[in-house]
């Protein structure tokens, strides 16, 4: 009787890894717009999913595979968003002098702040 209870506990632990990997995979996809925050969820979720695939059986293994796919998709989306954002920045204007020029503008004047920020972007950010 105790062996049966022990196997149920071991199987539910592996199922828990699969569920955790799956949930973290979904969170990593939802957080892809947070520029890097989703990467943390991808890595941790991927680890849980791999453990579930390797040591799990049945439903736990299936959940681990689905979680692994979601974490890989989240990793790709997060990398795409970071690269896209990096391409919007005009890196030739990112200098110490330009960054320190923030001290010369009035923080209460929205136009000055917007002009200062615009110098760092290749796209027009005035509508934001």
C-alpha cells in the first residue's frame, strides 16, 4: 500500500515540473514586450520542462514537451523584440555628451524632453 502511495507522489512531482514549465512558457510569451523580462521565464521554464521530459512519464512528459515548445517560442519572440528595439535606436547619437545634456533641459517642459529623447531614435516618437 505504501509503495503505491509513494509512486503517486513521485508521478505528481514530475507532473508539477511539467505544469510549471508550461505556465512559465505562457508567461514568457506574454512578457515578450517587456524587453528581457520574458527571457528569465524562458530559461527557468525551459529547465523545468526538460526535467519533466527526462524524468516524467505520461501526462507529465506531455506537459513538459508542450512547455518546452512554448519556452522556445517565448525565447524566439523575446530575442526578436530585443533586436527590433535595438534597431530602432540611433546608436551614433548615444554619446556621453548627449546623455549628459539631460541636465540642461527643464523636466517639466514636455517638448524639450521629447526633443531630447527623439535624438536617440530612428523613428518618430512624438505620437507616444
